[in-house]
C-alpha cells in the first residue's frame, strides 16, 4: 500500500533514544483512508524532489482535530546521516510526502531500534542505571567521589586564575 499527500513538514526532533518527524496534512488529503491503514505500521517515507532519499519509520499516530491532521513517525535509528540531513533540510516547508508500506514487520523494527539504542549509550537497566561494562566512558558515583576526595588531577589553569601566569 502506498499513499501520497500534500503536507507541511512541521518538525523533527532527535534525542539519544529516538528520532521523530511530524507532518501536518493539507487539504483533502487528510481524508484519505489509506492513512488509517498504514498507522502503526513500518513505512518508507520520501519527499518528492529528493531523489534516492528514503527513511524507514514507524507510523506512530495520526491525530485529527478541527484544524488539521497530524502524522507522527519514529525514524529507524540507523538511518544514514546523509539521508536524514537531506530529508530535514525540507523541515518547515510544504512538501509532497510519499508513504509506502515497508516489508519490515513492526516487531523487527522494534528489535532493531533496541539494538541500535544499546549501541549508542550502553545498556540501560529498568531501574535507570547503566552497566558501566558496556560503556567504558561511564563513571560511577564511587569513582567520582574518590577523585574529589583524593584531590584528583587538576586540569590546566583557567584564564581567570591569578596564579596561572
């Protein structure tokens, strides 16, 4: 299944856990029944005019109110930086958005997202702690306290230190 809609590329947000894109559908396209059929599915997004630039994403939700229809997608974490950069240059403008059903299942998408997230910052436990074995740059509270108590190594002098020069 595939659908093409006129939309306003409203925003793109990215943090260490996920990347979201949001579009406002314009005109009669918000009444297309295909949009409801693709919701909660893995889709491939492309914008007319950008050749060979596609993003795989989960179609998170479609919300309608009296003024607009909002489409929200969670982008697959390992998308190429070049592709996402080209895609996001269109943010804030009106575009022709192509939404095409992907061959990837929603379970495969979530599994790959979980693997990607683990590789980014180490494994985060349900209680919010991080396994330091998985992230060599992670410092424990005990190590930080020991560095403060032991005086730690002082860094280079700061420009406003009177004794620095």
